[in-house]
C-alpha cells in the first residue's frame, strides 16, 4: 500500500531553504529565510511537536544538513548575498564552528553523518565538484557526471544519491564513496531544492519546483527505479526533510501563497483498519480447511 502524508505540528519559525537532519521522532531543522530575513533558528521534532533550541552561530539560508538530532552538521548557505563555506556541528544542545568547506556552496544536495558527510555540486550550473567531511576537515570527492544546481541528496557518504536539479532535470546519480554513476530516472522531472530522505536502496524525494500540481509529488526509489508515492497535502519548494522512506518528515518551505511556510507533514504507511489483519488471517485459515 502506498504511504501517505499527514499533517503534523507546525514549526515555531516559518521559513524556507532550511536544513534538516535526523529521523521523524528525533528530527532537526535549522537556518533558512523567514519573515525577519536570514535566520539561524533551530528546532527539534519529536514526531508531533517542534521545540526551539539554540540558534546557529551564523544565520543563513540555502544551507545543507547531515547527521542526527544529537549529532548534526550544517554547512554552506548564503547570508546577505554572500555564499558561505561555514560549517557547524550540533551536539543536541549548541552549535560549534568546524572547518570551512573548500568552496562556497548554496542550494545543493547533501547527506551522511556528522563525521562522514557529503555535499554535491556548487553555486553555479558548471560545478560538478563534491566534498567529503571526515569529522574535522573537508576534502574533494568524486566529480558528478552532470553539472546542475538546485539538487537534492540522500543516503550516506559511501552510498549516496544526487537527485534532479537544473532545468527540470529527471536524472539521478549514485555515489559509492569514490565515483558517481547513473541512477534511475525520476518519474517527474523537477528542480529547486526538492527534499531527499532515506537510503540508496530505499530513497524518497518530495516537492520541488515545477507547475503547482507537480510540487506535491513524492517518489520512492528501490535501488534501481523511481515510482510515484503519495502526494503532499501542501504544494511547496525549498522545504527541509529528514527520516527514511517509510517514515519521513517534510517541513517549512515556500508555497504559492505563503513565503515562510511553517507546516510539517509526516510520511508513513496508511493505517490498517482495526481487525482487518485478523479477519484476513481467519478467512485464509478457514479456506485451508475446506
């Protein structure tokens, strides 16, 4: 049965182009652009409610994220027109500055953990470079086959995926920790910071720029090909994401009517009506006796 999106608790600070990390029951949102401009707002999610935590040391939007709620990493972004190399780590309470990226990066894909993170692409449409973080420094990773901005990412450093981007790009690329290769083609091409969650063998992407009817689209990846999943309730771009394919959250973003959206949706398999499983089991047992 196709998973569905359900409405959950609102962010305390509505914003778009924000970072995300963690799981549905222990999620993290940080940074972005809200009603008061660039923000370093950080909030923790318990699956239903967002709680305000300590802000980033540097306000910014268009930043990337990796890791968990208690061990997260934020990197890149923009502040007042300047693209940043800034990297910060979160210990579940406060943010601390870490080594800078080697290049300025904005609105690109990312994935991984606090001690093994990956950022994909750069600030222009000609940049195929990637960078890897080992917990203390950034270094060059394998080059992407296609140079496009506004991509999404998912997975871990040694099994990652770069999704969509550019001018409604439908292609994806897979990373083995050394080199990129062609992945499955999206069912619906999209660009501009769609969300990404999950793993290379069970991935998820949601939202993204395109006609309004396309901004609700969700797709699931099985390691080979993409298929359509349940639609978002609210069409949007530039949202933050966390979780896995069968249990993800998408929060914030920019809708057609609200620039600084604060809504959250949670993706999960539909509930089975009470008694359905036991009834089916009984019916099968009776059939076997006849």
